[in-house]
């Protein structure tokens, strides 16, 4: 045993990982549970958190699944979260029945279907014939399919779920990267973020950018580059886990989602 | 919230509109995949190790190949994998490291180092085993004698752990490595159970995250543990033919009513183990009843796998996983059946007794688990004294030939 470390979790290491033996904070409140609070202010705060985490995936889902223009998708996304606040959508979530993410998408589909029916009825002046839901990927703006999504990518309920999951992960990481950027700027770690941005975001494992090249570019030693990368990744992991802690309802759901987001896809 | 949303309606970015929100920064797929991977990598800054790749990923943690920069050698580094708010997994990993550090045996992987990474995750460093898993080794078709000799090494490692008061609880081919020199190494002690009062101390220490170096609980776990059968802690006794009468005897008092220290997350009622290799009492979640004999059951299941090339029947507690296959001696299947008896009291009382019965089979002696009939006994004796039988037959043949020639 090397004496600069100990096997205990209490005093050892620590870094920026916060409390908890697993290297992440356990004190963050669950916004999913907060959304069911008796306290209206708590509910609003929680919904604020949830909408920040889910805004991008919801927006992209609306565009891709319902073929909406960017402007319309913005309106619908905003309308969805406003309605969720007004009608306490999320208060009906039962953690025992599945992941919150799935529940939210179900709520979203119902909301969008209603919105679409209402719009169709208005167009027809009261409406007589049944108007089917917009076909996946179809709609009033064929160019707004979320960036070349194949026609069959959203054909089934399973594929919609999978697609939403992928976008949810992307949105979560985007949010984490933005928070990391803000934290680095605040703490005077702009070079560390720049190293991370160049190596992990722009090159992203392509292998075109070496540590040496990046070190020369940033005017720092190679060891500083690797230290910057380690720090940025560690902080990114912390932020992701903190966010997940907020947007999940139980320890089990948190673990499942964390396993999904970090590392490989589950088998 | 609503105010902010309304004010920014129609913003150009697709992020949640709000003060200071950046324009669209949609991460490309490759960046998403890369971030998911690197964010999970252990941060080895300042540890003296450099990451070299991933070896395996399990329920408790991930094992990486790493380089010890000080000693310039490759090692295996195990890190808590999934997030662990309660600290249970970290406690388990700490306890696993502590157990392995104390279980010094040629068939157990030595631990070199342990600690906490800068990212807060618990890790330990062990010898990098170069070899293959037992299931892969079996597929290469080793001979029966080599297979049984290897099985005996597994038994000896397990017997040693039992002598230290440690029950593995998840023995299976996937948790045994066969090294480059034919050595068997029993791995993955993450759900092990420590029997005895020292075990309780060890479990509490692990939960509290107390330091190993200089800690008040630094006494070896084995120090105050009951030693079933009075076996020496430092060396597992060699198999002792002739003690077969003890095979079906009731377990020793230490084994029937141990105080236990379940590793965090393995409290009473929790089902720990792998289907097919779990003893019935283990599969029923009777954690308090699980002792070394549960490992004996798993060893029997491993023997079945080695003999038949497939896991035992899917139903836990199936004492007769399959009928004897052609070519597998009934004595070996009987050994397996005895090890896998539903009743823990009917199993071999120790892994060494199990190993000893296998040894008797290899020596051509009757095994304790099987009462052979006259035909089997004759066959065994003929097989055992093959050279002598061949000589006698040759002699008789020659005599017959001489008589025949004289008669002519």
C-alpha cells in the first residue's frame, strides 16, 4: 500500500468528485420527486430543472417525430412544459412503473396528439373526418426532420423510444459540456476547457490530434494537457451524475441511467 | 420558469431559451460516443498508474489493464463501475481488496495496491493474469487428467479461503482464470462473505471506509476467524485419502452457526450468485445459512461443467443436472452429485474432501461418493493395474501358445 493513498473513501482523493464513495454527490434533490411536491414553488423549481434537462431532446423529438419546423417545435416544446406545470403532468409519475424518461415521452406524445387534433379541428372548422396523426418524419416541414433521420427510424414505438433515448443522452452531455464550460471560465480554467474542447469534442477520438500537437497549440507541456483532460473529464462525469441525480426518482433508476449514459450501452 | 420561457419564445438556438444560453451546439454522434467512454474512464492522475485499456466489465466494477509507472510492469486495476450513492459498491470493493490481500495463496490473485482515485472512486490493483477463463480453457479440450488436476487446484484455493473464514458465493467457470503456466486462479471475490466476528469487524471497517494503513482495524481478518477442522491459516492441508467417513458427517459447529458479516448490499434475503452454480439455500436467499458448503455445491457444478462441457441444469438445486454422459465415469458423476446435494449436510464438508475424492479417482482408488458394483470394481482394478494385467495376459498367452505347440 502506498502511503499517499488510503483505501478508505472518506479522506482519500476527493478531488472534485464530491462526497460519496462512488465519486459523486448524493445530496442533490430529485426534481422528479419535487415535481410531485405539495409546495407549488418546489414543483415549479423542479419543473425548471426537468425542462432544462429535457428541453433539447423534447424539441428534437418534436421536430423529428412530428415533422415540425424549428419555430413550431420551439412553441410546442414550450407549450408542453407550461402545460406540465399547469396540469401537474409529472405528479402522475410512478417510479415503480418505469423510467421517468419513458413517462415523459408518453406525456409528450399525448400532448402533441391533442395539440395536433385541436389544430386540425380548427382548420376544418369543427372537423368531421378523422385526421390521422402525422406520419413519423412527415409533417408541415419536411426539411426539419432533425438532420437526415431515416424514414423508418421512428416507425415503431420501440424505435421512437430508442431515438428519444439517444437524443436524451446527447442533450444531457450537451448540458454537461455547457456547465463545464461555465465552471471552467468561472474558475480560471479556460485552458483546461480548451484542451478538452479540442481533444474530446472536436477530435473526439479520431486520432488526428496528438497530445504533442495540442500542447504546442496551447503553449503548455504535454503533461499539462493530459492533466487538463483528466480534470475536465472528471468534472464532466461529476456534472453528468449530478444532473442524473436530479432527474431520476430512485437509486435504481439513477444507476440504470448512469450506466446507460456513461460507458457502453447495456447488453 | 414560465416567464423565462415566454420571453425567449422563438429564439434561434434549440437549447432551452434563457439568458446566456448558447446557440445550438448539437454534439455529433462520434463526440457523444467519445464523451460517454472517456467520462467513465478512471482518473489515474497522481496515482502512478497509466491506463492501457479495458479488460472486463462486471456488475460491481470495471477491470482495466494499466501500467505501473514506478515498477514498469502491467497490472490489472479494478474500479467501482456504476455510480454508488450509498457507498455499498465501494465498500464491497474495499472488502474484496482486503480479503485478497490477506488470502495469500498460489491460486488466488495477489493485490498490490488500493485506494481512492481523484474522481472519488475506490480502486485496487492486482496482478495481471495472462491466460484464459476456465470456460474457454475447457473448450480447448484438455485431457481428463489435466482437467481434474486443475479442478483440484481450484478446490485447494477455495479450501484455503474457507480456512480463513471466507466464502466466495459466486464460484463459476467465468470466475476462474487458467494462467499461462497452467495455474488456476480464483477471481472475483466481490460478493464474498466473511464468517466470524472478525468478519463483522472487517465488514464494518469496509463500510466505514477506514484506512488500512495504521487503522485500528488493521488486524488480519483471519486472525480471529474460526478455522473449521483446526486447519492452519497459512497453508491449506493437502488432500488426505482415507478420511471419507467424514464426508457425510454433520458440519462442524463453526459452520452451522457462524456469525456473519454480509458485505454491504448482501443482507439477509438477498440472492447472491449465478443460476446453475448457486446452492439451493443460496438461491432461496437464505443468506444466514450460506457457508462454505455453498461453495462446495458450486465446485460440484464447476466439476459438472468440466466433465460435460456445459453448465448444470438451469434449476438451482438440481442435484442431478444431467444423466451420466458416455465416457464420463460414474464415479466422477457421483462426486459431482455428492458436492451438489440439496442438503448442505450431505455434501462434502470441505473442499479438500472433495479434492481428495477426485484424487482417489485419479489414483484408481474407490471414491467415497460412489459404491461400486463388482463389475465396476473389476474394471477399475484392471485399469489401475493395466501394466501388470498386460504382463499376465502376455504370459498366459505365451503359455497357451506353448501348450498348443507341444500338443502338436
